[in-house]
């Protein structure tokens, strides 16, 4: 009568009372997409290191990282356009390594996956349906509904060349969703669009994804795209997953130097842990200054660390207007460079100890000038510690 019998695998005849005894246990449903020990080599090039990754049903997950980090390769393995060198890929719990592309039920929008130029918009969107033995009338309904969803009703008779770049991209989106895919794969779908259009399309994809609840893997090297759209961000470098988490987590609690540097504008400096002061960790910066950091974790006295502070988290003020009584975490410096970015100002400040600090200031009141003597200050909760790499 041991307790271990309670959760015996495969005991489908388990009495209902036992389920009721653990109402907090969600039903076990496999992730929509699952990478298990996936590794990909092209000859000697290790494009993707051994990777495990779960993508939950209905979520939008972005693969984010610099050029060459393996984003497209991961996506192409889901699509069936590349074969993993090692490991398995599952969709809805079913291993798909050997399932041919056209049986995977995926919608794809790739960087250079253009529309068929000599087919009408209607035929472009209907393309994926024609192989599915669906009655003509139903195809028509689905195509027209997809065009409405991407807010381009009435264009079905036109040719791709008669639409703008952004409109063509929406048609590509309609073509991808019309087949009601299990997973939507998008590889930098917005990279060819200009800034404003990108933003519109980004919101449109986001809304559509939520409305349809379609599981989506979105590849980008644009952190703003990733931060604004994702349920989960997977940050990659050199074929290796660096961190995965919700946007706030990856942005506010970067796991290492690379992630902190890749997302947002960060200041880094090395420091030595001196001990604790109240709830904070006290560190001595390489400049000799003392800084208090609200850093969870077990930091040991004498340990070398790296301090990370986002440029937006510093406050800058004129020295003559700053009164140091009772203040902590402030440093003196002189503005060396400044750029106006419309809505915010970016300052580069030479600090007393020889370091440079980057401060991005939202334009609440006024703009300081080059050569101004300033104090920069940061709250302990915005000081992040990383082990020195
Ligand atoms: N067919 C191939 N043959 C040989 N090497 C390849 C092939 N495809 C990709 N690679 C290599 O694998 C690595 C990962 O490439 P991948 O295209 O996945 O990067 P990416 O993150 O999508 O980059 P980008 O942002 O530039 O699109 C790179 O070093 C690349 O040169
Ligand atoms: Mg790529």
C-alpha cells in the first residue's frame, strides 16, 4: 500500500476520486513542439548544439540571436527542410523526424519565401488547400475568410505584382494560416519591410496569432520584435541556447553577459562582493566606488562579479543640483557625448574613475549639454549581478 502506486503510469482506470484529490495537477498534455537533444552539423560546422526546447500549444515563441546562431536551422528542422544529425523532434507528442514535409501540417513564412508571381492572389492563398481533397466551394470560403483576416478582402483577382510589399507579406500570412496549421513557422518575415510597416505587421501577426491561437515559432534577430510579441523568448548564440523565458524575465534577469548585452543597452563593470547591507549585496566597483545591488542569490564575500545596469535605469542630474545627503549608488562624471533620438536622449558620460557610462534618459524636462558636470544614480533594484565569466 505504498504511496508510490498512486501515480502509476498508464493507469487509465484510476478511480476518479484520485484525480479529485490532486485538483492542482493539470492534465498531462505534450507540448505542441518538442526538441529533444537536437543537434545539427553541416559537415564540420556545428550549426545547432544539443538543444532541448518545449513549445506549448497556442504560444508564440521567438528564437532570438545574432546572424549565424542557428535560428533558421532549428526552424528548418521543424519544417522538414533539414534533418537533425542527432535527437528527435516531436509535434503533439509524435516523433516527426521521418515524416515528410507535406504531412506535417505547418504554415510557413520564410525570409525569401515569395508568392508565386504568375498566380493570382486567390490561387496563391488556395495553394496549400488544393492537395487536401477539399470541395471547391469550401476552398473558396476558406480563402476569402483568410483574406479578411489579414484585412485584404477583395484582392483575390489581382496578381502579386499589383500589391505593395507589406500587402504581399499579408498574403503570405493568409496562405500560411488558411490550411489551419498545427504550427506556424516564420523566419524573419518582417525584415524586408520599412520601420513603420514592420511595426504594423508585427501587431497584426501578434493579434492574428492570438485570435487563432496557433502555435507559432518566430525567428528574428530584432530584440524589439521578440520582446513585444513573445510568450517566450529563446536567446541563442553560436548554436547554443543561452536563456529561455518570458520577455520580462529575459530582459530583467539576463542569465549571462551575452543575453544582457544582446537585449537592451547595458553597462557592465567588474566588482568584488564585500558583504551584505540590509537586503542588498554590497560590492566594490573596479573604480573603487561602492554600490548596493538588490541581487537574489548566494554571493560570497571576495567573489568577483560583473555588475549590469541598463542605460535606461540611470538617472542623470546636474552636480550643482544634487544633494548627496543620505543618497547611495551615485557617481560623478562629465557628459562627453549626447544624441537626441526623438523621445529620449542618449548620453555617454566619462566617470571619475575612468569608466564610461551610457545613460538613456526619457525626455521629461530638459536636455543636458556636452561638458556638463553630472551625477548619475541608480536604484539597487536595477543593479544586476552576474558571476564573472
Ligand atoms: N546548408 C548549409 N551548409 C553549411 N553550413 C550551413 C548551412 N546552413 C547553415 N549553415 C551554417 O550553420 C550556422 C547557422 O546558420 P543559420 O542559418 O541557422 O543561422 P541564423 O541564426 O538563421 O542566421 P541569420 O540571422 O543570418 O539568418 C551558420 O554558421 C551557417 O553558416
Ligand atoms: Mg536565418
